[in-house]
């Protein structure tokens, strides 16, 4: 299983589009648009640091959801059916995919925060940098499970639309591009019902040394439980005789 994970990770990191999504695009967006999109960070942090944390979340979420594309492609080629009857087993296969999503998310979080800090000279305390990185990575595990579930629910072509929709709509509605304080009232009411809102909340609070709120912790745990349940149902549905 470890060998398969190494092979999967090597394959992902050799793909140019993956590196662009995980690292280049978030860092470039932070450098180019941060001062325009976030003029007054609501948590008192610097503009560069605030938007950099948001873009690290965007890159990591994209990396976590991207694993679903791999699963959908392998299902279309019959690989998952073969895995079910192989010594590897589907349980280990899913574990590898979840681990891959978590590792790619970690690379994005650390890489974006590290590169952005050097390029933009964003102001972080050591504790704030580490806290934001840890908070981001742990909270984005929600999307590792959700992305894997999407891979079981949609085909190779059909999965593109839900992943793009989930990425952009949830990122925008959750306040990762603009703080939710700038939203119109009706949109501000909807934001807390998205996992991205709470990911941003815990990460931005950690950035300035504040503890996460109980509401955000419970919300993320709820989203994680729902994603795991969805993954279990999607696997059973895919394995059912047709």
C-alpha cells in the first residue's frame, strides 16, 4: 500500500496542471490581487498575510477535490472493479486515495504559505504561521473525503462540472476571495452554511493567535461526518450489481 501511495504521489507531482493548481495559481493570485480584494482584513492581520492564508485554502481544497478526478478516471477504465478482487482490496485503495488527497493538501498549504511569505514579505509570527498551516490542513480533510466520494458518484467526464462548481462556488460563498463582511446581507447569511466559511474562520483566527470557535469546530466535524457517510454510500452504490 505504501508503494502504491508513493507511485500515486509521484504521478501527481509530475503533472504540470497539479503543480499549477496547488502552488503557482494561489501564490500568483495572492501577489496580484490581494490588495485589491481585501482592503481591510476583519481579523486585524496584514492584507498580504490574510489573503495568502485564503489562497492557501483555495489551493489545498483544489488538491483534495482533484483526487476525485483520478478515481472517476480509474472507474471508467475498470481499475476499481479489478481492485475489489485483488489482494490490495478496495478498502486499501480508498485509504491510499484519501492519503494522497491529504498529502497534496499539505504540500499546497505549506508551499503557498512558504512561497507567499518570501515573495510578498507577509507579516506572520512563527506561531501564527504554524497555527494557520495546521488549522488549514486539518480542516481541509473534509474535502479529502468529499472529493473521494465525488470520484465514486460521477464518471470521468461528468465529474468535471461538480468539482469546478464545488471549488468556485464554495470558495466564493465561503469568503475566501472577499471577506464575508463585504457581502450583501442575504449572502452573508448563507456563508456559514458552507465548509469553506469555517475553514477560513479557523485559519484566520489561528493566524492572529486566536483559538477556533466552538461553532466552527462543530460545523467542520459535521461536514466531515457527512462527507465520510457520503463516501460510504457512494462506494456501496458503485459496487452494487447492475
